[in-house]
């Protein structure tokens, strides 16, 4: 059992580095949020050659294109730039037609051949990306309204940002469950006591739309957690 978030980061970084070594042009679906940040830092320390990989954006707030709090800006700071990734596939926020924005993003992912490695965090209500409950296994890439549970969890980093506190936005877009669940490998990173119950439910409940993360059970899933999550003291 891994002791803490730092150990989770090291193990996850090693897995990602091995993955891109065997598949140098891997299409990687990249979560932001707090959980994967130490992993991206640990990965940068390993200096893997990521230059032929793709960073595929998982989700995004519908806010002005130049707002530094956009998730694609966070992905650039935390993942793309430090890892020397040159190929980025993001939602085209210049489009005012969000349906078209989502369709184009999904189509481009399809044209690339789908996702190889999905790096995911776990929402407090079992959301994956911004696939909020209820989301079935075929939920497409689409615009969504964030739930209260997600707003509360996002508020921590949203209002902490040095760009003026205001409520986290409610409107967002997300890569669909249909694409996420078809990834070749899914790496689910879960750290902290507050994720204990939701991870237990994710792995034990019969897959159902009320808990989108439960559909991970049918995938090629690697879960990396710390002992705060499992409750183990070993
Ligand atoms: C962010 C994302 C979200 C987060 C989830 C957990 O791109 O896709 O689904 O992974 O909300 O967030 P943290 O890691 O901050 O607990």
C-alpha cells in the first residue's frame, strides 16, 4: 500500500513514463484538478521523451478564451510545457456553438484513433471529467451544467487563483464517457481521506449512471491510491 500522495505520484509517473516509452505517439487524455499535479511534477523529473505524444483535453469551463483559469491553461502550465509535449488537442473555445465545439473535439479524437492512456481524477460525486451523475456509459462529448458537489470541490482552486475570487463557473464541456471508457488504459489517481467512500463505491457498485465512475469497472483500469483512501495502516 502506498503511503501518501507523493508515493502515488512516483508510481503513477513511472507508469506513464513506461507507457510512452512503449508507445511514443500515445494519445493521452489529461485531467487537471489537484490530484494529478504531484504526478505531473514527478513525471517531469523522470524526463521522458513526450515530444511525439498528444495531450488531449478532458474538460473545460465555458469562460472567456483569455481567462488564465481555463483548464487548458492549467493543462499547459502543469503538463504540456514541463513535459515538452508539442501536440495538443483542446476544445476550440473560439466557437460560440458549444454543440459544434464538442462534436469537433470528439471527431478529432476519433480521427487520431481514440485515447491510449486516460489520466483521471475522481470527482466527489463519482464524476469523470465533467460527466456528472447521471451519465451513462455512452454519454457523448457535450456541454454540461456542473452539480453543487462539483462546484464546491472546484471552488477550492477556483477562488484560490490569483485572478480575483468569484464563483466557479457552472457551464462546462467534457469529453464523453463513450470516449473515456474506450481508452486502452485508464489510470485513476485517488488520494486523501475524503475520497475513501467514493472510491469504494466506484469499485463495488453495479455500474449505473448515478455513479459514472462505476463504469470504470469494465475497463482496463489501474487505480493508484494512498492509505488515506484505503484506510490501510500497513
Ligand atoms: C479535472 C477533472 C475532474 C477532476 C475531479 C477530481 O480536469 O476532470 O473530473 O479530476 O473533479 O478533482 P481533484 O483532483 O481536484 O479532487
